[in-house]
C-alpha cells in the first residue's frame, strides 16, 4: 500500500505534465497554421503575378524543342489524325443548387444543395500528332499522342 501511496502523487504530476505538453503542442501547431495561412495569403498573389508566368513561359519554350538537335522553336506540326475514339460510361457526382423562397415577409430565403451520382456517357479520343524539325539539316520526325474526352455520345 505504501508503494501505491508514494506512486500516486508522482503519476498525477506526470499526467499533468503530459496534458500540459500536449496542450502546448496543439497551441504551437495552431499558431504555425495561422501564420502559414497568413503567409500563403500574402505571398501567393506575388507568386501568381511573377513566378507563375515565368515558369509557364519556360515550359512553353522547352516544349518547342526538337528532341534530336535540341534546337528551340524548331517544332512544326506536320499532320494529325484521330487514332482511337470510343464511348465510355462513368459514374460522376453532380451538385444541384437552388433557393427556397419563403412566403413570409420577414423569413429568410434558404439555399439548398443536393448531391447525387449519375451515369454519364463520355467520348474518349486519342490523337496522334506528327511533328517535324524546322531545321532542314536535322529533318527529324517524331510522333506524340494526345488524349481528350468530353461528355456526350458518338451518336449525336
């Protein structure tokens, strides 16, 4: 019994220390989240105005290269053809929104939202693009595949 009476005050102190540590940890994580959200709100517009267009431009320049001679702005579309087209059915989530208007003058109108699943037909297409290098010394030809899809049917 003496062991239990000696151990209980120490266990209680250790539980208080653990609870306090967990509370402080959550407070620090909450503060970091708040600061992170503030920094994101502050710096994302700067990123969107400055770095994002630069990254987009650099990616477009590198997409215009010939894979053989590595020359920039050498890519020229020679031919394209539709290699595959088929219809597929998928289950997608739809959201219907609306407003319920009240008959009472002082009652507020209420918005509502209905989530539902629907089977929809999609047309999936595959295009094969044939490219050629504009440099006559290189003259390299290559092909790429491009996929697209849209909601609809082949019978339209």
